[in-house]
C-alpha cells in the first residue's frame, strides 16, 4: 500500500476526531499508531477528562465492530468472555459470546474490577483468542482493546497486574486541558450534561478492516536499521540495571518498541525509522512496564522520569 494513502487517511481520521474531542491531539496519534501495530492502549486520567469519549470517537472513525464493557467490582470473567448455556430443547450447550467478541473493545474503567476479571483479557490481548470451558475461539485480527482507568490513588480502584500492563503497547496519561481548550469544550458540549453523541456531531468512518490489513502489512516492511535495533536493545536493557528501578522492561518491550517506531514512521509517510521515532515513544511504551525501587518511590520519582534519564544516558545513533 502507498504510504501517502495511509498518511492521508490518518489525517482524515484526525479531522473526524477533532469534531468531538478538543485538544489531546497526541492521543489520536497514539491510537492510530497502536492500531497499525496491532497493539492495545491504556488511557489514564482523572474523571471528566474525556477518556471514554476519546475511545468512542476513535472507534466511530473506523468501520469496525465496537463493544463496551463497564468494569465494576462485581464483574466476573464470564461477563467479559461469555458463557456456555444449556439449551433444553436441543439438550446441548451453546456459547453466548461476551463483549470481547468484537474488533474495538472499550474496557471502561478497567481498574474498577478485581484482578481476577482483569486477567480474563490476558489471552485475548496477547493471542487474539479466548478459551472458554476448554474450547478455543478466535477473535478478529483487528481486535484492539482501548482501556481507560482512573489513577490508582482514587478510591475504589485496583492496581492492574504487571502481566496485564505488559500487554498494552502504550499507556497514555491525560492531563487537564489548557484554558483555551477547556473554553472550546464548554462552547461545543456545554448545552447538555449528558455524554456527547458522537454520531450527531458528524463523525463518520474513514477506513475499514481491509484498509487496516493492508496498512499493517506496510508497517511490517518499514526499514529498521541495525544500529537502531541496537539502540532499542540498549535502552530496554538499561532499565534492568538502573538503580531507581526494582524491575526493568521485559523482552516483549523491545519488540513492541520496534513495532511502534515502524508505525510512527508510516504515519509520517516514511518507509524507514529514525531515532526520533524511538525517542518519542519511550515514555508511552516503557514507563508502565517498569517497577520503581522502594527508595525511588519514597523520593517521589516517577517511572516516566527514570525513562527520560535513561534516554539521556543511552546515546542515539546518528
């Protein structure tokens, strides 16, 4: 597929996104990047920062199936995956599919439910398939999880297990909007206290599954030079040796960072990766995959700050 066609389609998706979401322009780029790389995204922010609206608007810009799960403390794994129910007429069990059988899944407030239920998504996110009562069911190759969560310090939340976090390609932390953006939000959405209707605001789908498959194939052909492969490996391994980190990034992190860098290059219309592609994605790709050492946590250090330090210490190839 022509890279210029992908770049133009991405620009059209950004336009549709801008009809509903004011500001947060980097978020749509990260979502597009993840979609091209078959990755999943975790969006974190305090209530009212448009996390759910961002996910809904993004899904509407794609001609893909969409389901939403509102995670709650009493949610069970069967509510996510589905269950086998007995049919008395045929005397057989039949599967009632859960909301995970879709293409874009909004896992809303994923940290409102217990780790047992959160873990129900592990197989689906990693292998794009689920096992129910010993039987394997395949999911769509376009399957993508867009999860939202409130910060851990908010009451009534559970921290996501490390294995769950490692499945997310990116973690995006939303900040409060600027004053100008907040004023524009009030002008656009301040007529009602209910959730804005994405369809009523004119958001239309831009691309579908066939386009997505071709675009993903193009991402796989992007050149990643040997020196950039070494650069990625050096950064990931440096996280395992830094004194401020108790646990560094997994080997999966290196694969995901390489894939994400290729996706960013494609969105920029290039068939090759440059060091800035990797540098820009270090925080969103690695910060949620490392665990701070107790001393660093007490000192108020953040994982993102440590990743920035490592990025400055590891020399990028010219």
